[in-house]
């Protein structure tokens, strides 16, 4: 007896407090036609432009020339330094110093 009266009270409270039509702002006795067509007012996702594009610069950055040769000089110079270290003795020191010069020249040209 106790459980049945409690269940009845909960059911009455649930039915009287919540109504799907009231929760959606629609009067209870009135039906609303819902269209499946896309409407601009209901658009929820998509890419939108937040601001106008910035104006072009008056002074654009200078053109940077191709750096393939400079990178090649750095690679060959590094390989020459490693080769000189592997060879050792006086000949290895000369090859290593020559590789360092080539590497540094390529680095200097790359950074300018």
C-alpha cells in the first residue's frame, strides 16, 4: 500500500511538472508544422568569415633566392668534416678544416 501511493504521487508530479510542449515554448493545444528544408536562421555549422582580410603590405618582404646550392655546400662541408675525423692524422685534419670552411661558407650564404 505504501509503495503504490508513493508511485502514484511521483507519477502525478512528473506529469504535472513537465510537458514537452511547454518546454519547447509551444502552446499545448496548437500544432506547429516543421519543415525539413534548410533555413538560414537555423544554420548551426559552417565556415563564416569572422573579419575582413587584412590589407596588403606596402613593403612586401624581399624575394628570397633559391637556397639549394647553399644547402648542398653545408652538406658537403659536413661530410668533409666527418671524413677528416675518420681519416685522422695530418691529412684528416686538412680535409676536416677544408670541410669546415665549405660548411661555414654555405651557412653564411644560406643566412644572407
